[in-house]
């Protein structure tokens, strides 16, 4: 890398995982390329045995199966090498700030390795891309309708432009679904581990766990047994009806059951 001035190494990170939940899902493949200020490059990569089955939805994305990771090191076994490799580095990647780095920090925390990116610079090529090529309605109108959007941010103009953009997208991209349900699924991909639509609760194995707040990572049953007042707090806060229904049922001793695949 000749166009970026470095004062310390930058570790470019990419991970493949069992899902999209940055707190609960596990790494199945990790690659890190460390670039030094003098231009030298070092590489560290390995498949990782996550210790849990890899969901078919994840395999469909990255192609990694349970058989591929059989006999590979667990993250606990591989973590010291990763930590030593990245601990003195700034961080780089594509989408790294909101996914890869969060997953890596969760994995380190799980094996009790004290790693934090708070004092490090994070370079995210995805965010640079989005800043350099805006993703607002005016940009979409120019791209798909080949016209400048005059009077943007007036609601009657914006809503008409939106319809024109969608029509042009459907004409331009044959792979897009042609029905409302299909487009809904395309626009709103859902983490297969989520129990509710907001992802406040997720499946970890066969257990429902909290993905946020004071009891993040704890099972619904554990919180019911040891911190039942937390349920009362949730029911009085601005959570979705779906979350509140799960919590209300848990108060009665009825817990969600993971659907069979």
C-alpha cells in the first residue's frame, strides 16, 4: 500500500461467521493482513471450529460447512495468535466497524482476553465508499431515472421520485422479486437467529438469550429465575409488542421453543 501514510501497522480483518448477531454468533473463518509502515505485509488466517453447528443460512452465504471446520482450532485455541498479531495495530476492513470488529471483540471477551479497539484508528472502506458515492434519493434518481431531482426534500416531489426509482430498479434488475412479499424479504433480511423482529432476543443453541443491556448473553430462563424484576422493567419500557409478548409469557413460565429446521 503506497498511498496511505502509516505511523503504526494496520491490520485489515475479515471474518466469516455462523450468523449476523455480533454478540452471539461465532467465527468460522478469519483472515488478517497486517501492513507495516515500511510496506511489509504479514498474513494470519485460519478456519475456526465454532463449537456449534453452522446454520444452513450461513453456509449458503460463505460456503463453509461443519465438515470444513472439523478438526480446526477453536477460537479459544487460536485467540492468542490473533491477539498478538493485532494488538498494536490500527484496524481496517470493509464493513469492519459495524460487523467484523464487533464479532472479534465479542470472541475475545468470551475467552477472557482483554482487547479493545477504543484507542485505535478504524479505517472502513465501506464507509468511505458510501461517503464518496451518496446513497440518497437524489443520487438514486440520477442513477436510475437519468434525471436531476429538482425540489428534493419536498414530500410530494420525493414520493413521486421514489416510485419512479423503484419502477426503474425493477426494469433494470431482473433478479429482483416482482411481488411485494419478495421485495419485503429482499429489503429486510432477518438474522435467522433472531426470535423477535428487533433482535432483542436470539437463539443460542436451543436457548433464547438477551442480545442487549444488563443481561446480554444470559438466557431467558436464567433471568426469569434470578432477576425477574427485569421483566417488569421491560414491560414498562418502549419495547415492541412482540418482545413484550415473549416477556409476558416468560413471567408465566412459558418460554419460546426453537423451531425445527
